[in-house]
């Protein structure tokens, strides 16, 4: 028994992503059951039933999609400081495409919960039956024909609220029209649900196999890379906690190093959650941090622990970091602006100015006498870049794109 427990514990530890996905699915199922038990009451009036049933299908799915984006760590890494970012999501005109690609990757994981909700709603059938219930007073015979029911000489259909939410309670001997309509609509909902399940499974499996076949690494190498990334995130988070705790303790220790007056206590009691800047351009995290920073600057002292965040982005930016492009040197821009773009004189002037302002002087070019012949040295093959680092165990060997090789492992 202990061996079985150890095996399952190791399997769960090595597949944290799958465990997280199963947790999302389980939480969605529990939420659906609670919502149906507590909140769902199909109205009797038409067409309010269509709006009510559709709201229960798509409303929670949209909320779960937004929650999936907000709960993903990569969303905040992608968007935080985007307007003031110099690098991180591509260069030049490729930034927007890189941003969309990463946002789509995050969405592929965020769609798990809303997709689960939609499939559960279709397999249950109650929300769909409430939303698709026909008009009880108009075109009743056409509705009966579409639902494969016997004609009733134009009589009204039952109201949407008259069907039983428990499909097990069905009068097989003499079922009423409400039970027949509800049963047919549930069957239609089940067919739609299973159709989407099969399509999603097919696309997911095919996409996974294609991605694995195109991988430049073997299965073991990819497993090592995944574990390294998870360990890197965990080590980085632990390092952040240790450094932040050390700096906070140094700030508090400096403040409590001597008795403080009432005015000094009032200065750190200010409620201000906004990160400001000091005169040196360093960010100030809190009123206490601001007080200690000013006091250290007056006495020309330094804190025992160095601040990791030494600078912040400028307050005013003309363009978003998503659309920034590489700009030329200031001297070249000034000359080009004064003489006109495309002018050869402007370009030569910019090159001359850049060469004069440079601290390095180019070495004089020595002309080689071509009359004397020297024996031709055979070309040596370039040394592989992967042979220099012997510590990394995931150096791929089959990455030649010209030959069209595909390392399928």
C-alpha cells in the first residue's frame, strides 16, 4: 500500500499541470451543480425563457474565461509595464504578433473552465431546454411537427416552467406535452454536447501530436526543460521573498534604532499605496520606506541591504511599448531632419558626426600587395556552438531546417 501511495505521489508531483487542469474541471462541475440547485428557475413567460436559459449557458462561461486569464501568472507578466517596456515581447513590427501569440497561448489554458461549463450545461440539458422552448401561443403546430409530436388542432403548448427538471420522473404511460418537449430538447442538447466533446478531443490530440513531432528535443529532454522551468519559478519566488523580507527588516530596524517623535510617527502613518519616486529616481514603496530613504540621504548613510529595484520607467511615454521601433542615433536623426530624409548629404553628415563623436578611432587600412602569391589555406569547419557548454544536457543535435529533418522521439 505504501508503494502504491508513493507511486501516485510521484506521478502527481511530476504532472502538476495535469493535476491543476483536473482541479479546474472538478471545481467547475461543483459550481454547476450548486448553481443549478440554488439559482435555476426557468420562467413561464416567452421569450424571457430564451434569455434566461442562454444566460445560464454563456454567462458563467464568460466569467470563468475572465477568471482563467486573471489567475494565470503569464497574463500579468505579459501586461505589467507593457506601455513602458523596451524589450520582452519581440522587436520592431513583430511585437504585436508576438503579443497576440502569447495571449492566445494563455487563452488555450484559460478556456478549460468555460469549456467544461458549456459541455456540462449541454449534457445536463435543462438550460438548453429552457432556452429552446417553443412559443406556447404562436405556430404551435409547426413547433409540434419539428419536435416529432402529434398534432393537437392548434391548441396552446405548455409553458416553459411546466416541465420537470428531473428527467427520471417521466410518465411513460401517458406523458404530457411538457414532458415530451423537455425530453426531446434534452436529447438535442446531449447530441450537441457530445459532438463538441468529440471535436475538441480530436483537435486536441492531433495538435498535441503535431507539436511533439515538430519538437527539436526528445521526450526526456523536454521533461527536463519543463522541470527546470518549474524549479526556476519556484526558486525565483523564494528568492524574491527572502530579499524582500531582508530589505523590509533592514528598513524597520533602522527606524527603530532610536526613539522617534510624534511627528516622525505621523509621517509613516500616511496611507499611500502608490509607488512614488525619490530625487535619485529610485522607487519608494511605502511611507516608511520614504522616511528612511530621506533620513539616510541626509546623513550620507547606506542601508545594510541593497535595493534590488534601482530604477523605474519614465512617467511620460509617447508610444506604447508594444509598437516601439528601433530609432537611429540622436545625431543622425537631427541631421536627417534638417536636410530631408533620403538626402545623401544628410546621410554623409550623420555618418561624419557619429564618427567624430565616437571615442574609438578606426585603425588605418593597410593595402595588401596582390602581386605576391601566398598558398591558399584550406577552410576549417566552424566549431559547433553546442560543444562549448558541457553542463547543459539538452543540446539538440538534429536542428537542420534546410534538410527538413524532424527529430520525432
